[in-house]
C-alpha cells in the first residue's frame, strides 16, 4: 500500500521521473533544450491525432504525424525526432512493432518512446518491455499529463551504450512466464510510469468513491422525500376518492326517485354517466296539483368542473318554494305559482355566465305539462330537439333554435307548446344519444333514434327507453359511450 500522501499526487505536479531527474545533469542531450522539440506521433485516428498535434503545437513543439506505424517509422528514419508518441492499435504496423523497429535501429534506439495504452491487460507491460518502450500513458489522458511525461523522458536521456545494459529477463505475470530483453533504464521508466498510472487511477477511484458516496446520500434523501410525497399523494387520493363519492351522491339526488309516479302519466328514464361524475342530469316532479315539471340538462365538458356546475344548476331547479327555486314561487294569495319555462331559462342565463364559471355553459330543455289538458309548454336553450311519438303516428322532432345557458348574456328565451293526445309520448334526451360514436367515429344520428322509438311504440314506455339506451351502447362497442347519456320519457294518459 502506498504512503497516505501518494494518492493526492496529480499529473500536473512533480512526477517520480522529475524527482529522479533533479539528481541528474539536466544539460545533457535533447532535454537541455528550453524551447520545443521535434515530436513524432503515430495515431490512426485523425481526430485524436489532430487534437494531440494542436496541443503539442500550443506547447511550442514541432509535430509530425504518421497515420500508421510504418508511416511514422519512415518519417523517423528520414529525420531523427527528439521523442516519439505512438498509439498501440494501428493497421499495417502496431505500436509494439513500431517501437521495436525504432529500438533496434542504431540511429534511433535512444529516442524516448511513449506508448499510448489502455493498460487493460497486464500483458501489455510485458509487451512494452519486450518492444523497448520507455513509458506508458494510459488512455484517456489529459494533455498536460502527457507533456509532463515527455518532459521527464527528455530530462533523462538514454545513453548511447544502452545495449550494454540490456539483459534477458525472466518474468512471471498472471501465471505465465515470459523472457524479455530490456535494459535497466527501460525497466525503471516503465516501472515509474506504471506506478504513476496506478497512483492516478487510485486518485480517480478515491474521487469516484467520494462522488458515489455523495450520490448515495442524495439518493437516500431523495428516496425518503419520494416516500413522504407518495404518502401525501396517497392521503390526497384517498380524500379525493371520498370527495368524489360524496359528490356522486349529491348528483344522484338530482335524479328522479326510482319509484316516481305522476298522476295521469307514465314516466321512464335512464341515466348513464361516462365517468363517476357527470355533467348531465335530469328530473321530473309535480309542481302543484295540476302541473308537472321535467327537464334534461347537459353541462359542457366532463369531470369535476362540469359536475360541480351541474349540482349548482340543480339547486335552482327544485319544485320546493324557496329563495333559490326558479320553478315555483309563493303567490300573494298563498298559493304556489308555476313559473313559465321561458322565464326560467332567461333567469338561468342571467345567473350563469361563462366568464364566472371557467368558460362552462349548459344546454337545457325544460317543460311544464298541464296534466288535465295535456298541453306541454317548454323552452330549449341550445338543446337537441324533443321527440313526440303520437299514437299510431311516426316520431316527430320538434327543433327549437336557441343559445345555450351562460353562452350569451341578456338573451330572452322563447316558449313553445305541444298539445298531446291521450297516449302520446314525449322524449327528452342529451346529445350523448344522437352523437354517440362507433369505432369508426360515425354518429348514431336522429334516424336511428326515430327507428327505435317507432319500433317500440307498442311496448311499454320503460321498454322503449331501455331499448334506446341499448341501441346507443351497442353502437358504441367496444369502448362504450364517450359522453353522458340521459333519456327521459313521459306518456300522457288522462
């Protein structure tokens, strides 16, 4: 294990070779030059070669480049460089082969030779020894680190009689024995470079471990925060589910009673929201001894905002005399006065304006049936046509043009009337019925509705309403209706 201060060495600080060079004559050989030196690089990657060439040139050196080991060898024999930097993996001639060729050339063997290696295999060191390399620089490397290695080698030039120091060495590495021919200076150079690489890698490992420790602490803290957030979200979701269930119950209160009975009439209705909360709702109820009120409301949009507006609208459509009810009021003689449908729609439009409810609006068809005479007075605020199915006749669509409620301010709504004969039926419904879409996005349409109501005229009103709903659901297979579906039917039987 190295002394504690060694892992803190950095490439830009004094290297071991620089420490050794301090005890030698710095005036000998190429290292005595104070300016740049002639550097020969061998690198098959043009991008890496250009980057290295630019950095060496910025440091004041003269640089030549060979794309292969063979090219670089020819350039070295053409003009002897001061130092060589070579990649290992190259075509034609590898870095090891290039190095051995240099070290066996009498005119070049003292040129310092640096191999650029990944040092991924310990055998790389043996190959370097055998080829005669003077130093290793591990990829990836910092340019300043390479410059420091070059300066160290130039400060300790190889002697001209290096061959006399060369000996055959037997080395055991990774369970294998090798015989390599290397000089003492070469062995020392490789030993120092290998050790410096180990120190640098150790420092990188220390920093990486520190970063990992910080990341682990941050991750633990983040996990704890996520756990708290998940708990909060779960709590909020639970509360939201309870609130939605409560809101759904409030909406259910806007629907008619399951056993609703109106004198001299038959009543049937079906209501299918596409979500737990809907923008549709309907109702039918006695207003006094002679009048029955019935309506279908369809709020724009879906989900919580639409359902909240629906509940708010429902507060004003109540048959009980109160300050909020728009349907009935107390007369001066104490009797209940039934408000005309047109006046109800006009008052609703004044109460609800889109800019006060986030752009929401609603359509409505509201009717008042005078039970003794069978006259149905009604108003439509942008709602689909009501359908009358007379006894022995075809279904009739009564279309009324008008603006939805809260769509345009200061609108006076018109009232219309339909005289029913005994046994006539009237259907109110939301646009989720005719606009129901199949898998090809084709709408059901008015004709299909008319066909169902005509085909079920001889059956009970309840069966007729149920058949119309079934037609909608079959048409929307396999996804089901994408909008709320409301159907309200009444048959006058005086």
